[in-house]
């Protein structure tokens, strides 16, 4: 796929994408996991956030 084809496909077929007029909105892990029907999406999102905070502190 070309970049335009990929953009069009994801915007049309990925429920985690949110259309905006002026800017991009980051897609959260929770949104991706929920779109994939992962039942524990919110819990996994919290755990990822915690791991990222710990990694940041250790790298810091």
C-alpha cells in the first residue's frame, strides 16, 4: 500500500481512530486493546502506564 492508501484504510477500518479537524489525537493502548475486544483493556493500559513510568524513572 502507498502511504495514502494505508492512511485511508486505517481511517476507514480502525475503530480506535478518531477523526479531527485540526490536530492529531494520540491513540491509547486502551483504545487499541478495546478495538481488539481485549476484555482487560483498561487494566492492561494501566499496567503499561506503570511500566513506562518505572522505565522512565530508571532511565532518568
